[in-house]
C-alpha cells in the first residue's frame, strides 16, 4: 500500500477502514517523559519529531494566578497545580440553581479564542490530523459544581444537573462551529463517565440527565462535519449503547484496568465504531518491563487491528510516572508490527492476562 500521510491514516481509521499502518498518538505525554526522550522538547515539537499521527490543540482560555500554585480560569473554576502538567479543579462557581441563574459563561467568540487552532491548522493541515479538544456533558459540570455537589444533585436537584449539562453543550457547540470553519480534522471530548468499578451514575440517571445533552452535542459536531473521538476512562459497559449511539466515530481508551478488553470490544462493536487504546498505563507502562510492553502492544494489535479501525495508544495518557523506555517500546512496537497487511504470525492472539493482572 502507498505510504499515507498521518492525516489520511487517521481519517481512514475513523471510517473503520484499513490504513497503511496502525496510527498512534496520545492525548498527553508528560513533560518528564518527553524530556527524557528529547530534552527541551515541547509537546508540539515532540509530536513532529516522533512522527505521531495527530497534533492536538484547543481553544485559548486565559488563567489568572490567585495564589501559590492556584489559578482561576475563564469559567471561574479554581485549578491547583499537580504532579502532572495539567491543573486539577478544586473549586467551582456553581453550587445552587441561583448560582447557575446568575452565571455568565465565557464568550465562545472572544477575540483570540482560536489563535492556537489557526496556527496549528496553518502549519500542519494535510500532513498531521489536527484534533481539537472540546467537551460534552460531564467535565464542565463537574469542574463548575465540584464532583460531590454534582453527584448529590443527580439525586436531589436534577434541574441543576440539566442546567449545567445544557450550559456545557451550548458553549461547546458554539465553539465547534468556530473550529469547523477553521479546518480542523476531528474533535475529541475528554469527559470521563466512569471509574474502574463502573459509571459515576446509574444507567437510568445517565439516560435521563446526561444522555439528551450528550446526544445533542455529538449530533451537533457531526452536523458540522467533525468526526468525534470520545474519551472516557473506566468501565462503560452499563451505558455503552448510549455512549456509542450518540453517535461517535471512535471510543477511547478501552481501559483494561476496568475490564474493558480490546478483543471483546472489537467483536461486539467494531462494525459501529473505531477503537483507540488500550495499552495499560496505570501499571504496565509504569512498572512493567520493556518485553511485557512489547507483548501487550502486539496483543492489542492482534485483537484490534484486523480490518482497520484501530488507533493504538495508552489506556489514558503518558503520565509522569510512565517509564520513558516503556513508552518507546510501545511506540516502536506499533511501527514494527502494525503495518498492513498484518503479519500476525506466531503472536496472533497472544495473551497478556498475566501482564494486565
């Protein structure tokens, strides 16, 4: 097969077709890992120099420092520095319906909001797939109300949940119109719906309070011609049909620590959605050996790559505790073994149960 550009490769996979080889990229590769591999390298430069298949960007939001290691963003959410490059929400502006009624969200059309996206599209469009981070129905409500307040509101104040969901969907659909006009290739939403044990809410609560907004967001993105990669950690199986029916084009990260198996997902849903993941970053990439990482990567390829529709990556991100050598082992293995036509050979179906535990 003729060598494809990274952009062509990703777009074929999002259509559940075979590219020339299985593509690879990560949502986050922490500075500590990047520094060990290419010292002094920004995420953008790392993406280009390592030949990753997608370059990721997003709307530009301002932050103001309000104390040591603390910032307030344009949503009014206070973030605190963590061991990772991204901050952790610790305080939000909305606890009650009165707070919501008096709240003014950030302007999706503010001057300079899309400067980074415009620069990235101009520099890489056609060579790399340009992905833009937007949100759907959980991350913004959770940050603005706080996780505990949001969980209590599901039972005690459902109108507050609906209002927060509608706010999130409205602003993200407005931003989607802007990014689509600027020529991005796909949208990814990072709103986690679940932990390893299962969804944060019951299937009935998801269906009643979150699914209508989620479906509205996904249909809105699609109406603008934007393919969607939906990210959610955890065990999604109790709500999987709603997650997929919204509709989406690709599901990430098929979390092995939550019992999400690539082979089972491919067999059950591979005709409906592309899949991204699912090399364990919680234990394997952090504590495992290079040999174990290679075998796990090959196993994911064997289960998910036949027929196309696979983006191989970690099961969340390359966080600060990942061994740089283990990331490189995965990176190298997908290039060695992921080219079509697949030569599965004697490793077809090889198990990694002992690696994943």
